[in-house]
């Protein structure tokens, strides 16, 4: 919401507006990414028994870690863009 508010308040075709809109797009991608990738993995691993892990637990963990890393970098990018849009 902050990214969209900043974009609307800065006027058309300005650097701050472009940064804010880009941040909003990045945050939207993160939400979709979370719902499509991370939530299903979290649901699956939530049903695991810690004493009797499935045979494919390592690739599942590695997949989750990869996508969590991508999400983290995207969130950082969005934060930096919102800061840049707000500072100018």
C-alpha cells in the first residue's frame, strides 16, 4: 500500500513514481510467489513426522530454501525501491 500511495502522490512519469510502481509490482510478485510455491511446501512439511522423515525431505527442504531466498531478495528490492521513491 505504501508503494502505491507513494506512486500516486508523486505524479506521472517521475522517477519516484516509477520506483514506487515497480516496488508495488515486486511486492505483488512476492505474494503470488508465496501462495503458489512456499505455502504448498509449508503445508506438506507441516504434516511430516520429525522422527520419520520422508525419503525426499532434502530436495523439498532445498527447494523451500531456494524459493525463500528469492522471496527475501525480492522483498529487499521492493523495500529499497520504496525508500528511494519516498526519499526523492
